[in-house]
C-alpha cells in the first residue's frame, strides 16, 4: 500500500521530459509526501501561499505533479484553493480534530474486529507485531520521530490486516492529519498509547474480535481530550 503520509520518499527525482503513466503517479506521490512533511513540520505554516511555480522550483519538478499534489492536499483539508490566487495552507480547527476522531471511531474498531476474525481463521498478525515492536524500540531509544511514523504504520497495518482494501484506503486521507496531531502531542500519554497498541495487537493476534473492537474504540476516544489539550487553543471554523 502506498503510504506517503507515513513513509514519504526522502528525495524527489527531477522531472523528466515525459510525466506519464506510473512515473507521473510516483512523482506526484513524492511531491505530495514532501509538501505534507513541510506542512506537518511547520516549514509551511497556516496562511502560507503555495504557488505552483515556486513549489516546482523548491522540489525540482514541473508544475504538473505539484498541481496534483495540491489537489490531493486540498481534498484532505491541508490546503484551501482560491480562484486565480492559488492555494494557501489551511489552519487546523477544533472541529477538524473532532471530525477526525469521529471518522476514526467509525472505521478503526470495525477494522480491528475484522482483523481479529481473519487471524482466528488462520491469518497472520506477524507484520502487525513487527511494526509494534519497532515502534516500541524507537520510543525506548528516544527516537520520537521514527516512533510516530511507526505508530501511524501500526494503525494502517490494522486496516490492511482486516482484508478489506476499500476500508484500508478509507484511512489514507486521514493519515496526514493524524501525523500532524501525533507530532504535536507525542508526549501526551505516550506510555498509555504504547500499552494500548500492545493490548490491541494481543487481542487481534488471539483472534478475539469483540475485545479488539472495544480496545480500538477506547484507544481512539481516550486520546481525543489529551490531544486537544496538548494542541492548545485552535482556530474556530
């Protein structure tokens, strides 16, 4: 599963004379990942105008993949387009955070249930265990940046393990916003978050569908208030 929000390429290859087919899609994904990292990392702060020409120079590509990346970021709420003026980085509001948590509550507990059912039917949770172990090790070593990336991958892996590709794709537009929150609240209840990930993995690996769904729901809802408190005052819609 392509996941630029979780593991964006480190470098962007310069645009060639042709940008068609799979190469064009990969280039647009790379530009999207680079733009998202810059927004999440506050290099491009809310209110910053995003001009295609400047961005194409910044990332060493033509305007085509830049335009595609901006459309994708607009659909995910990171960018707001203005007719004849270009695009601007959108502020994140309290309503945006609440909507994200609400949407996750609709998707992730069901995915956890399905993942556990697949394991009960003979599926393997080995990849989920590997991601969890890697995230625990990263935080233990003080590497919060990598740990947060792996935490995002853990959530994505639960949806992959559900076996429902449409369900897995439904999380993709949320991963960028989740990363934006995680990177600003990485110390808000981090030990609890890791314990809850471990409990969720254990329920899925045991094939206990009801418990997995309950843990996933509680894990998401329990993180809402601490995240809002850690983020501090946010703009209102």
